[in-house]
C-alpha cells in the first residue's frame, strides 16, 4: 500500500498544496489533513499613513492586513514567491525574497526602502524581522494581525500515527514540528520532509531517523521532496509508482 501523506498546515494554506500533491502523485496517493494550527484574525491598527513600506512573511498576514485597510500605495516586500503572488492578487507590486526571514532582512538592508516600515505577522514568529531591521538603522514597526491557535491531531491522523505502516509528513515550520512531536510518541515509521535546517534539528531531537530537508524553503521544493520519498517508498514495496 502506498504511504499516505499527512498534511498539518492550517486549512487556509492546505488547498493548493493538496491540489499540487494530488496532481503530482496521482490518484493512488492518499492525503490526510490534520491542521495543527487554526488561524484567527486579530483586530489591529494598521491604517497608518506614515508607513512607507510593508513586509509580509506569510499569506495569512497579507489576507488579514488587506481586510483592515485599503492602502496599497506602499513599497511591499514578501518572504518568497508564494506570498508575493497573494500580495500581487491583493493589489501590491511586491518585491519577493528568497524564502527565509534572514534572506529577506539582507535584501531589505541592501535596498534601504523608504521608512518607516511595518512588519505584519502572526503572534508566533521564528525570526524577528522588525528587531533585525531596527538594529540595522531602518525604522520598523511590528503588528500582529493573526493568531496561530494550536489544534490536536484529528482522530484519523492519530490512527495513522499509532499504526505500523509508513507515513510521509511534511513539516513547514519549527512551531508546527514542535506541536506535532508534542502529541507523540508515534508508533508508525515516519518519513519527515523538513522545510529548513531548523525543522531538521527538531526532528533529530525527536529521535526520527528518516528526514529529508527540502532543497529550498518553499512549497515547490517541499513537493519535490515529498514526491521523491513517495516514489522511493513505493519502489521498496515492489510497486510501480507510475501506474
């Protein structure tokens, strides 16, 4: 039997991922959804006309910011191309980073866009962009525009993880990795796909010995890694993944 793929991303971020996975892996691929985080909007004052540059590190931030203000006449930076596309659809002309907060800070520091800047984010962040930019002399404010509320694994996911069959689990952030392993231990053999070295380190601490780090911290690279693991698992079981 082909290993299922367990998706733990928030529901709003899972749609295109599931579609892309199904298109790439075909009808034999079983995809199970179990979001570990629920996204809730936060009312915040963002309609400040002194702000000259906005910074987004997630599509959620774009969505919730644009629900609070009609303003688009600002320089706009995004962490990567997926968030850039959401910002573009919302009416911005985004400058896309290379996929990490650190790389985005380096790019913004090199460009020195008009200040003050406003960093729109969730209530939990892995890297404080506002702090890094302020330290570099670029005035940057921060606003929380959404909450990331932890969710338990679904009963379907728990059954998979308490079994003996292999499960492929892509993990898209250090926080989701920590929340995932906090609900263990799991008996199922896990093939983990980590989006970054930070996630890989958490997987290592959890004692899992099958972990692949995506070549780049973005969804296309994660899809490539999931595909490779799924095809390899099918071959090991004597199945032709192309059928």
